[in-house]
């Protein structure tokens, strides 16, 4: 996963791909501002990319089309539609993921039939509820517990919306999600 700086990522990610040719890594994010160099390197070195778009159905599809037009097969792209955390946009995230999935299924739009990855930890842990200390907001309860719950519930929401890969931060949140996934798919 890149640094979040699109200029640096378009230099570093291709260098990683070149250092490990044909390893079939999943690297990203490739965004509208840097996808050309990242997608071209993925083609050349046999890797997959994460196509990250703003939380919008049309932008997600457009990025998939742009990468495919460069020659990157759709099966080498995983979509990151951008994740809003619980209370700060999870409903919109869920809605966008749902509309992408419906376009892929109901309209048989192959550009929208790609798996999802959700970088949810970053968003969950920067919410007000996760960041305020118990001294700042005593009615919220233990800060660590709140953060873990924010991350876990956000993960459950995007999993329900169809996510294939969850990027999480806290080991306790990960353990809860593993248990939930095992229960769901047992």
C-alpha cells in the first residue's frame, strides 16, 4: 500500500513491481492522477493494482476503463471506492458499493464486476468518537474500546456491502471480524 502521496506512489510502486517481477502483488492505490505509470508497470511486471476513486460510481467505472484502455486486464484490478467510517459516511460508502455491484450484476457491466478492497482502519480511527479521550468525553466510555468498535462495525458494514479485502489496524478488531466471518461462512 502506497504512502497516500500520489506523486511518490507513482515512483515507488512501479519500483516495487520492477523489483519483484511476476510475483502477482496487489499494489496501490492507483488514482486518476497517477494510474498511468502504476498500471503500465503492473502490465509490464505481472502485478495487480488497487484502483482508488472518490466515493462515486461513475468515477470508479471511469478508472477501470482508463486502466483497461492502457492494456491492464480487468481481472488485475481491485476497486477501492473509498470508505467512510461509521457515522461519517458509511451509509454513502455502502450505497456506492451497492450501486456498483448492482451495475455489475443487473446490467451485466463487466467494468463493475471487480472485487472491492476497503481501507477502513484509517477512516475509523480518525473519527471524533475514536479520538476523544475519556477525560474529554467521559460519557463515551473507554477510548480503546470505542476505537475497536468503530473499526469492527465499519468492517462489518463494508463486508456486508460486498468487500473482498478489509484493511484493518487493531488486532482485537481483526480477531472479532475473523470470528464473525467464520460464523457467517461455517
